[in-house]
């Protein structure tokens, strides 16, 4: 088997159906591929429906909503392909894109993680000039300042006539990696439940000398937020996990002194901003975004309390959190 396409789903059946239909239409004599769908226990009656409809694809029902990293690792354990292609359910892919990714990976063994161009429902391309979070540019204002000061240098780096360009990291929505590279880094980091796991896996590839690349010869459709942000409660949950995953990333990739400083800034900034927005939401309750912030303040306050008690920044939803309790 050349390629194993691993898709992690949680109640994103409408988007997943379009994704699987696009894969079902791919026929190639040049390479072989399989599709592995890991459902993070949607528990809504649709799993058996999809399993029956797409009989040529392999479906796994996970033990719970165990997060993106765990779902990817679970899919990888049963995958038979020499290459693993982790793909979001809110994407659609063509034969050309799949073939281009495979041939590029074969031709460039120095590439540890490969992605391609992504276009959304508005025909806008995703920005992929992504940099690793660093001490001096971890937060939005400092990051914007860094990009402004280094604008010319960054433009030279990311503006290229070549087929490939090399950001620090790429979105987890489209990650193509050989089994060899995947085994070297021991898969996805299950400290993360959702978000920043893609930054982390690219960081691990870079740490062992692999390159992270984007091919401009292939483009896939990716519906922004189509798999995660369904309603107000879900938005609050996913946005809270962004903050939590920032804390996890800080713990995993910064020194003790730098970690302490960044954790303190992130806690203070988050609580102050969310408190103000939550207070406004008491009066402007008809604005959905403010309601999201009220829920986020509740979620993040509980998380910070548990972080103090349990002495860990890992999300209680993440699989590795269970190991801290053992």
C-alpha cells in the first residue's frame, strides 16, 4: 500500500461525506491508497450509516472524543501505507493533488512533512507563511511587530517561483508524512487535545533535521472551521482549547524560566480580556460573540484551577492527562 489517508471525525458528517465522495472518485493505476476514518465516538447513530455506505473504506470507532492527536495515532496503528496522509474531514481532494504529494515526497527524502496549497469556500488561499512560536513573538502584538520589522526578509523567504517553499510549520488539516519519519518522531503528541499539535509535530521534525514543505503544484479545498465550530458552545470549547494548547506548547518547547514568564503573561492576558468581554456580555447578551466569551471565561477558570491542583498544563481532555493521574 502506497498511501494511507487518515481522517479523524467528530460529528462532522456532512463535511465528511463530501470529503469521502471526493476520495471515492479517485482511481489511479500509478499508486494504491486506503482510507481510514477514525470517529471520535460521535455517538449519534451516523457511524454505522457511513460504514455501510463507504464499504471500501475502513472505519474505526474510538473509545471517546479523545482528541485529534489520539485519533491520528489510532488511525496510524492500523494503516498499511508507506506514506500517511492526515486529512481533515472538511476537505475535498483530487487525483492530481494526491499524486503530486506522493511524487514530491518520493523525490525529496529530506522533507519530513509535506503539505499543499489550500483554498476555502470564498476562493481565498490560506496563508502558509507560518513561523514557530518564539519567546519574542509568542503573542499577537509581538508577532505582528516581528513580521513588520522583518517584512522584507520574510517576503524573500516565502515568495518563490519554485514548486516548494518551506514554512516552519503547516496546518494539521493536510499533513503528508512517510512512515519512516512518523516513526522517528513517535507520532502525534497526545499532550494536546485540539490545536497546536500540528505546530508540535513540525517542531519535532525540524529538531531531527527534517524539512517542512508546501508544494505549490497541488491545491485542495478546505472549509474553514467546518469540522469544529458548529455552535456557540462548541466555539467556546474549541477556542478555550486554543488557549490550553498554548500552555501545553510553552511547557513542551521553552526553558523553565521562559516558560514561567510566558505562562504568567498568558494567564493574565486571558483572564483580563475574557473578564471584560464577559462583563459586557451581561448587558449585551444578544451578541453571540460575547456569549462565547462568557462560556470561555468559565471554561478557562476551571482549567486554571485544575492546573494548580494537578500541577500540569495538559488539557483534562487529552489522553496524556490520564497518565498524570496514574
